[in-house]
């Protein structure tokens, strides 16, 4: 076997044929992943039909490249052993041509350290050596160190198009037995197209991402869209297996500083780069990006050192209880259950961390991606209780610490409107929700998610959105926080209970004749309603009867006035002619809300109650009182 001791590296440059001549039958050969795949060596290995290169086991962390194909693996000369099915591997696995090793990414390094999978040869892609004789592993670190230590034949494929990256990437050229000049460009990844559905999913996810949050990124339409929605955030951190073009754009926008991270502070931490030639040029000697082994990047303890970790995943299917199925097939390079477990656990360790799963409500065939129960789908993530949020283009379902009934109702609320009635019926059959649960099928398409806003009222960050059927429990808790006087001011009579039959009727509105807004504070696990405002109109006179409730601890912030103005705008858009209201004379705070409004106000006091008329005429904004 050639010696590693030669210091003049050009003397060790050989042809791919000479490398393969050193191969023996039955060898285990480690290959780099993705853009780092040594394509010149691998193509030659696939093409040559020589006796010594038979019955080989090729080992690759994830099969993202294009060199290995199902047809080539059918030759029976090679088998592929992989920890993630990737593109080609998922097809080959079904054909029995690969051995898929399920496991968590953070533990893969131990497999090689302990030689559970012995490595005889390693084919690694590297940059040209610098003047001091050092190369960079470039765009894939994963377990390169471990395999280089045990392989008896270490071959470096020198590729001029690979960026010299920093972190745990620098290796001595003398560590390689043989060197080969690459004659092919790296395997680049085109950018994914973004349609309106993914734009809306990304917009919904961005609403729950705060300044200073630490994120993981992957490749695909969801993350392309998400990077565009996050450019106005500040001091984001990145701790991610992958860096992509979308993530590069986000970093360049100024939204990422990594200053609030604890692990690798000031650095975007990754193990792989997957993207275009433009990304590779940007990564070249870029000190902002630190490449580390996957036992560091995917270690839940290391991830959890960072505060406010938001682990984000693009998934294939989800059921009403939060069961998750990941994509298994070509076209989506996405997380699998092994990677997800590490980053979900890291988010659970993190102070303020959470796991967010996004998907379109329907697939390309028009079938619902939200199922009653997942049964036969592969790549399932079994830790339902670790799922914080599921996001579709129709909204966000917060699932953490929610009951089975609350989970099912929240998931139905974010399903495609045409699938909600079916899901509701099936959920009733399975006793997941109340059998008398109201469902207004004719209004499923009318939910006005576009009016959701977030703003600050003094020191309080408040989210305002239309009410949903799944708000029933939160509205019950909201009601029971009120004093008897507040209940009397709102409903004009005193009562002490708000059972399911009354509250479910209250939270089911049609969003046309009736509109209700809720204001919320707190994170996804501790979110609570602090205010509610609504109007209800009849078809004959087009006048909406308006009413408000504001938590006693949040009064005096201007929240009621803001909700009042939102209702005016929404009512005008729906062609209402004005509002009416009844206010008990001693409820001076509510009277001030109406009196401070821009619209004309006509008030008549009778039997201790002000009866208000508020026309929407645009040419008269004077207040009047009679």
C-alpha cells in the first residue's frame, strides 16, 4: 500500500484507474456526501469491470449525489450502506440494493469510532493544498476524521471548484495515501421554486419566529420561502446540518448575527453545504460559517445550549394527534426521523425552544396531507408529545400540552377547507372530539387569516387574529378570569358558567355576517386570550351589533380601541352600514372607547343603558350626542 509519508503532494497524484487497482474484493469504501461526493473516482469505479472491484460495500452518510444509480447498483458488484435514504437510496432500498441504517445523526460518529462499520478505504473530496500543505474538506465534514483514522487507503480527490471552508475541515495533504485530480464539477443543487402555498406557510412560520431565535435550515421550497420572510428579523442564530442558497441569502440580509447563541457564538454552524455554484463561491474562506462534524452539529446537548431554538422541518403527512411522516422520495432533500429526533430533543433542552413542522394542506394530487391517523406511511416520527406546532397555509396548530380533543380540533382548523368536514366526521367517529361539535361547512373557506397582525401595547407583544373553533378552551379560560361585574358589563346579566354547548356556539362564526377577533399573548405553549371583540349583523339593515371584552389586567393599554378600529375596517369591507351597541352607563371605560373613535356617535340613555348608533358615513366624522 502506498505510504503517507511523502511530503511532495504532486508526486502522489495518480489516475483513478491506479486508485481502483488498489481496491480488493469485499472492501468497505467510505464516500463523501452531496456536493462533496468524489464524482471522478466514483464514476470510474462504477464504469470499470475489473475482478478486484467486486462485492464492494459503499458507505455514505446520505445519498444526495447523482453518481450512484439504481441501474448501477443492480450490477451486484456493489451495495450501498446509508444512514439516510436520500434520493437514489430510497429507490434502491425498495429494490433491496441498499442497507439503510436507522439511527440518530448525533450517534453516527460512534459507529465509526467503535468500528461497528469497519472502513478499509475512504474517498474524500478536498480542496487543492495551500502553500503550507493544508487542504480543506470543503462542504461535508460529517465523519471524515473518524474514517481517515482507520482506513488503510485514504484517497483525496482534489477539486478546484470546492471552497476552502473553516472549522473542523483543515487536513494535511500528507494524511492522504493517494491524490486524484477531479475532472468533473461538483454536484450542484438548483434552487427550489416557491409557489403561493409555500409563501403562505413560510409567512405563518415567520410570525412565531422572534428576534434572537436560533434556527436549523434544510433545502426545498419551504426554506426558500422562509428565508425571504425572515429578512426583517434581527440577531437570528443558525445551528443547522445544512447551509443552502436560501440560508446564504438570509445571512447576507443582515438578519443573522449569531450573537445570542451560546454554542459557537458568532458563527453559523453547519456540517454540509447543498446548493449552487454561487453558494460555493460565497463559502470560500468565509469566516462567518463554521463546518463541524455531525456529532457536534446534531448533538442535542450542544443544540440545547442555545436559547430559543426553533427546529423547523418540512414534512409529508400529519395526523390529527400530531403524528408526523417525513418525505421518503426523490425531489425533497429533507430531514428524516433520525435527524429530527436530535433537533427536536435539542429544542426541548433549549430555554424557550420549540419544534415546528410545516406542510401544505394538500399534496399535488389534491389529497389531504392531514390524516385522521397515520398507518402505512414510511419515515414516521413517533414523538408526538414533542411536536410544538404544525403549520399549513391555513394557519398554525399549537399542539404542545394540548389534550387529544384540542389537538384534533386545532388540526382540523388548519386543514384545507374542503377537507375539514370529512376530518370532523371521522374525528367524531373515533371519539377524538365531542360528538355534538358544531361545524359550519359553508364558512370553511371564509376564515380571513390575512387580517392577523402583531403589535406592541406598551411592553406587551400582542397577536390579533380572527377567532377559530379550536379557541373554545382558551375562550372558556378567558371567561372564567372575569369578575362578576365584567361579565355583567358584557352580557347584561350575571351567570357563572360557560359550558361546552354555549362556548362552542360562541367560537363558531361565519366571518361574513359575524366577525370575532381575539388578542393573544404568550408563547405557543402558554398562549392565552386577553381580549375579544366582535360584531354580528343581520342581512336586512346591514348594521352590526358590536361588543368587547378585555382582560382586567390588560385594560388601559389602548387594546380595545385598536380592536374597535379593526372591526370598523372589516365591517366596511363587508359592506355594513354601521354599528350599534349597548353600554351600561357605569361602564365608563367602554364609553370612552366609542367616544374616542373617529366615527359619528349617537347615544341615547334609557334605563341606565346607553344605546349607541355609529353610522359609517365617510363625509361626517363629528361626534354627536343626544
